[in-house]
């Protein structure tokens, strides 16, 4: 790998840039980050990243291009950089929600080595869950994308049809789990902890619960069974949450997010 261009230095694009440097594999000066409002890239520029508003210049300098713009911006971007892509044929990784390979081929030209990726903002601390899918000519690009995103968390290669569900469960899911932690911390305040104590206790407990599943390979219900006893306080709390619709609300939220994600881009077919 040589130069890496991130086209769209918003929340996710900036997090990717910082995460890849934090991994130690990349130096800031090897990563180009662009944004229309390039003055908002001042903090990245201060860290040594190559920043600016010239997408064509960034693409021309790199052999890996990450498309990280909003879905409604993809057509304008394509009209700007498609000739450069056709000439230089970099490996292209799209993290643009809802834009299919068929649509990307229509926008940027057929035959380019393309991968779709759906990470989340935990890339910045190396804890993302990223789903990847390869286009028709994307086998080599998939290997590159897997290497890149393994630097900032875990990866799973899926069929393209699963990229919308991945958006709901992994990308939107960060917010869902954070809201759960927030709710738990509010409960902690209700039972007597100071707010900062309650948040620490809730966040570390959530982290530990997730680590149990990832490191032990167990099912959530098996771990739940380990901490529930007859007529105990844990089962009483769990049952009350279920009576109030906890699991149902989470499932319905994920389903709705998936439906919303499917309609984010209504451009070319």
C-alpha cells in the first residue's frame, strides 16, 4: 500500500483517518483527507494529515481511495473524479450507505476494483465491527480492505444484500448500545450513585458483558443464566424490562433503521 485518500472527512472519515494512524500501520502524512468545507479539517491538518478540498488531486496521488461522503453527494463526486479513477484504477472502498455496486458502476464506470464497507465510529479506537462485500472485480481490493479494517477492529465478509442490515446493526448499533448505557447510568443515579460514577459503572459493565461473549464464545442467555438465581434481584429486573418492552423495542428499532438505510440513496439504477 502507498497513499490512501479519504474522500469526505466528516465524522466517519475523520475517525477512519485517526484510527489508521493510531494502529501504527500508517503515518498521517500518507493519508489525504478531503472535504468541501476544508476549513473543518484544520485539526486533522494539525496532526499532519494532507487535507484540502481538491478531490481529484487526492485521488491522483493514491492507490487506495475511500469514498466517505453522504449518499446525496455521491453523484456530484462521481462526475468529478470518475475520469481520474478510470485512468489510475485505484482500489476503491465505499463506505457510503445504501449505494449498491450496480449504482457505483453506473456512476464511476464499470470494471473498477471496488469494495463496500460498513464500519462504525469505533474505528477511531480500534474497536469497530466492519462488514465488507466485494464487487465483481474486487477480489484484490477485498484483501486490501480486510487488511485496512482489521487494523481498526473486527471484520466480516458478507454478501452485498447484507450491507443494509449491517448498516442498521453495526453502524446505527453504536448509538443503540450507547443509549442503553445511558439508560443504565440514569438508573444508577436513581439508586444513589453520582452521575459520573453511574456512567463509569454502566459503561464498564457493558464492556465486560460484551467481552464475555467475544472472548468466551458463549450465547448471551448462557451468561445471563450465570447471574440469575431463583427469586433473585437479577431475574426480577430482567422480567420488568421485558414487561416494558426492552427486547421488542431494540428489535423494532433495528428493523426501522434497516428500512431507513435502504432508502438513503435514490439515484441511478
